[in-house]
C-alpha cells in the first residue's frame, strides 16, 4: 500500500514496524542520498542527520531512508529488540504517521572489520526542486516474504548450495521488481543497485542478477561483502534512483 507523506515530501510503501518497503519523492521534491565519510554510532549519527537537515532547511520528516551497519547478524529476537530502540528514535522525531513507519532502511553486517555497535552509514532525504526525474529508494530485502519476520519462512533456510542461492536470488529480484512497480517506477530509472552477501554471486551475475535488472544492468552493481541483518538470511539487495549523491566532508560530520 502506497501512502503519501506530504510533510516529508515523499510517498512510501507500508512495510513493517522497523521500516517501510520503499519511498518515492512526491512532485516538487527529489531525493538526495548522503553518505558519511565514516560510520557513526546511532545516536550521534541521528544528531548528524538533524544538523544536515537543518542546514538544508528541511524538517526532520524529510528523512526518508536509513543505511545501517551492525556488528553481526541478529537473531530474530535480537532484531526485534534492536528495532524497538530504533523505532523509538523515529517516534521521538515525530516521523511516524499514525504509528506507521514511513522510513525505508537497509541494515547489514560487514564480514570484514565490523563495527562494535550499530552504526549509521548513510541516509536519504527529500529536497524541494523543480521538474526532477522520479527519485526513489527501495528498502533492503532478503529471501523472506514481504511483511514477514518469521524465521520458518526464509526461502531455502539453512541452505547455501548453488541451487539454493539461485532460488534466493530469484526471489529477492522478484521482490525488488514488485516494489519498484508499487512505487510507480521501474528498473530503467534506477541509478544504484546494491547487493549484500558473502557468497559467490558470479554464477548468477549475467542472467539472474544483471539480466533481472534489465536496463539498470548497464550501470552494474555495488557488491558489499556483508551479511544481511538476521541470522539464516544469506542474500540482500536494495535499489535507488537518485541524481543527487553527496559524500559529507569530515568537517560536516563534527557534531
């Protein structure tokens, strides 16, 4: 279900309590993706976002997507506990709409040099603009049915064979495609596609991944050697379409 968030300048796909399934800028707005030069602990990271929004004369509600890095994959119960703290931050910012979370999210665990605590890696926000091309962020998703946090519903749970990975990749690709359609956009409008897994994706790259991305395959992928945020999930993707990409300088992240 696509819901408009006029104060934030975007519409979103209703997801579950921790995050929406994706966001798209409303007419008169566009989405800017912002990456930090180094990840920040969650609380100081939100202070940084607050400062950046203020500098751009945007309300807190303009925050539309979050990228996190975690020390290791959570258990399903641990994921729920973390999400309660995270959603409390958004609620304190008055971002929830009728207790529905509009903010998309990707949260993964780097396999190498992991952080010691959950960290903010990047975020997306809306800006007022003229006639901009549609901009959007599709939230990260692994091989778990839409709206589910049931470990028993993980596709080919506990399996990492070639056939199992192929099925997981196909499932996630279909999920990304359906979310794009629900946002009213398509693969041809995507500018960045990101994959998070520690498994070898080369056997699936030509047909299942780049082929599944259609026109977006010309731009390639960003592959992060990282695990999805929950134990037993092996493969995750997210997608965005944004012509505003910013990497903050060191001075800008001093909070």
